[in-house]
């Protein structure tokens, strides 16, 4: 089970680099819809792997993490087929920010304001989620 979570983390890091690559390619050579669509689907796959990992390990997680990731997925798919450079650059840039924010929710380097927000614990799990003082 730990392998799923580790692969989700490393694959997610690669995807952030791919989203950045789409932005750079769009700025330098113009939109490439095939590349844009591939990156959007790869982000979808990582979202499913992350949800599967959370389901199988029954670890508590912040609902903020998948919400930010779903927002990024929506923006990626909204602009994946576009030939408009401004739209692709804008949507992929906002999606990049959302993906980094989603990563920061559970990363050790993330800001404390994102930690333990909207924590979700699977029913039947024996892991407790301690509330934080605010």
C-alpha cells in the first residue's frame, strides 16, 4: 500500500514539471493540443492513483488536497484541445498553481495554514485525526 502513495507523490512531481513544460512549449512554439491532452489525462491518472491510495491505506487526508487537484484537472481539460495560446497559457498556469497548492497541503514544506484543514478519516479506520488549535 505504501508503494501506491510513494508512486502518487513521485508521479505528481513529474506532472508538475509536465504542466510547466506545456506552458513553456506554448509560449515558445505555440499550442500543441496532443501534448496538452496527454498531460491532462496523466493528471487524471494521478488523481485516481491518489484516491485509490487513500482508500486502501485508510490514512486521514485533507479534503483540500483533492479539491485543489480537481480544480486543476478541470482547467487542464478546459484548455487541452485549444489552439488559443493565451487560453492555454492562462489555464495551465492557474492549474500549475493549484497543483502546487495541493502538493503543499500534505508536504512538510507547506504552510501551516493548509495543514489539518477539512481532514477526512475513512469510516472504520482506527487512526484518529487530532484537531489543531487556531
